[in-house]
């Protein structure tokens, strides 16, 4: 059985990623890309679907021991886990070197004290656990082959096969280091080069050290901010600059329920707000790469902007269910692909335009096509901003006139007007000023409940929605506007959990709610960070700081956050780690630091 979501650590090479549990088991790894088929899918099934456990030997009828301590080595993505056993202490170092050739996952066992019996158990299963590969020896190396894929296993330790699993039993003494490596290569090509684990470890540590040196944030929350930045970097597909929302699929928002989605794609919304955080913390190259990815992805068809694309800009992300996988803690179905890719979400136009505006304002080298794209997006919005859509939360119920979508349409027009006013683009300035005013008036008349003094989720509805917290952050209304304050306080009353975190919107339990799905979900962490931002903006800075630090306490021991927090089960839920949680963490830290609202 897989561990709790927060029991996992992330390692990766900026093209794919693995999740490593506290007991030394790699339960998730897709090769060679984030969105490739998994060779270890035990996270969504059982050990029969693939895993790699490396840790102290234990009796077959007892669970594997969990590490007594684990941490990343400094500001890096190199994981170090230590076990204290009756026979001594042992350390396992897990990492994936930034790719220069075949993708590799390297695990180095290091003796700390005593003589510790160890075991490596490697069960590779291709195609998300469905295909048992042909495992054999080739010139002294172990290789697993199935269809187009081959995975090569290299170690100096002796190995043997049993029950379709490759084992290695060995003992490690103080100062002794034994390395294990798997490398992926297309099965029709020559074998990958023999790994050099120690040199790769040194190079990986140097890579992260140099990358973190570019961070310009030196405030009181630096540890949390840097770890979040490293996580965002790990979720960036280096060859193209595309940023995945998370490296996993189908980790449930509702344990045992059906709210299970594939997040291994690039959402324009998530990527745009990620670009904002990167720019504000000194990472201009990553921001430039994302802008180039965006321009390639939407090239030739900006009027039909998708809400998400593949990491290389692919448009077709057809959704399917893997019925041979029982799902994480029986949360089925397991889905790959995402049928929401072709939804209409008008807010995306605002997020993309805001990101391009910020890039322009922070001095990122001008790109004429970026300005042209911005103008084309506004021409589309002129004719479509007043249509109903599926909204920011990708509801699978009927389309509605979501207030947040209209607000972000206003943002798109407002930022484009600013671009024209700066002299860097030409457009019908007066006509678009009128359009901006029309959208603003429409939202304030139809999306605002005067009796309750709050904006609502959609025109004519009584429900609230945490995306309304972005109204002051986007500059649609000033923070001291009574309608803004009323909305913040209404969300606190109606969408707060018992421990003070924020739900996205009301759900209906076993009945289908606004999102067209049964079941409930946890507190959405991004929304809770937005609440902290808003509280700071309206002068309630002590309350904002307390909420922010309470949110920081939800991170696992390695500083990682999933999408949501289940207030009943008191655990993280949803895909992991989640860019849409780590980005607002950075933004709130910057806001609180600027306001001086931190303690001590």
C-alpha cells in the first residue's frame, strides 16, 4: 500500500520526476517525460504495478522500516534518508542528475555506523503497471525491455531474480558506498553509457547551488520560498520551458472518490502565475523560456486558446481511464489525459495577458510577437467576454457567467490598454477603454449581491467562490472598497473550514454540485494563501501572518505541498507536489515581507 501523500519526497531532472516514500520506496516514475507512461505505478495500485524499494533488510511478513530522518542536501533536490537499526545507521542518497544523455535515477547507499544488512527490490512494470518487461542480462548489465522502452539497471552489488523482481542483498559498513542506477533508452537504440554515480552527484549538487544563488529574495521566509522555487524549477520541462501543474495523475482530492485528474500538463493559468513568481524572485531565464513556450503553443490559433497544452505544446490531451489500476487508496478511476483541455475558460486570457504585461514591466527583452498575441487575444474577448464558460475550476456542469472569468477578461483588456499607452503596441485605445468600462459595470451590476455585500460565484447565484479573493489583487477594485471587504468577510464565514482554511466553493456531498461531480474536497491551499494576501491588503496584517504561518505548517517535512488539505482526515490530498500551491506561497511571503508583517 502506498504511503500518505505527504510521506513522499520529490526528486527530478527537469524532464521527469520520481516520488520516494519514507520507507525508501520509489512508487512513481514516468520515463522519459513527465507525461510518459509510468514504470513505477505502485502509487496508484499495488506493488504488482511497479516499485523500487531500497532500505534496511526486514522480515517478509513485516512492513519495511521508515527512515528516522530525511532531508534535502542544502538547497538542492538531492534527498538523503537515514535509518537507525539495531545493527547500525545507514544513509540512502537519491537524486536524478540534470539530463545530459539518458535519464537516470541514482541511489547511493552509504554506511554511517555498524554493519547494516540492506536489500534492493526492483520491480519494473511498463505502461502504468500493465506490461511485464523482458528482463535479461546484456554484457553484464541488467536490462528490462518492452515495446519501445528499455530500462538499464547498473550496480556493483550482486543481483538475482525472483518472482519477477530483481533483488540485491548486501551489507554496508561505515564509510562504504554502493550505488544503484536505472537509465532509460529507446529499446531500438544502443545501451546508454555506464553511469558515474559519484561524479553525477557532485554535478547535481553544483547545479542546484548555482541555480539558487540567483534568488533575490532574502526575507524571513527564505527557506520556504527557496524550497518552493526549487520545486517549481523541478516541474519545468527544460527542453521547452513548459511547466507541469504537478508530476502525478489521479491523486485524489477526495479520498475514495472520483475527483482524480491528470496534472502532468501545462495549464496556462498555473504557468502564468508561476512566471510571475519567477520574475519577482530573480529568475528571468525561466520566465523568458516560458514566454517562448507560450508563443509556440498558441502560434497560428490564438483565438482558440486552450486552457492547457502538453509540455511541448501538444494540443490533443485525450482523457482515458486505466481500469487495471485500483487507484490511490481505492480512489478510482485513474485517469490519464485531461478532457478539460478544450473547455472555455475566459479567465485564461486575463492570466496570460497579465503574465505578458509583467514580463514587459520587469524589462524582459521585448518580443514583438508577444505584443501581437496580446492584441489578438483582446480582439477575441471583444466578441466573447459576455459568454458563459466553465470557469477557473473547470466545472463539468453547465456553463455559467462566472464572476472571476469576467474580472480576468477585464484584466486582459486593462493590461493591453496599458501596453498601448506605453507606446509599445498600437490598437483602438478608446474602443477598448469603453470595453473595459463595460465589463467592469457588468460585473458590479450582475455579480454583486447588495443585500449580503459580497460578490458571488456567478451572475444570479447565491454561492461564493474563493476566486473572488483575486478582485483586489488584480486591481479590479481597491482593497478598501466596501464590496471587497464584504466579499473577504463573507468567504471567511461561508467557505472556511474548522481550522481556518478556505474551500474553493460549496460542494454537495453525494449530490452533484456546481462542478457536476459528487463528493466533497479539502481546503484548496492556493485559496487559503489568497486569503492571507487579501487580509494583508486590507490592513489585517497580524491575521494574515498567522494564517500564512499556519499554512506553512501544513507542508511535509521536506517543505512540499499537495493541492489541498483535508480538514477531517488532517492530511494532504490531491496531486503532489502542486505548482498552484507553491506559487501563492511565494507571493504571500513577498507581500508579508514587504509589509513588515512577520514576527521576530
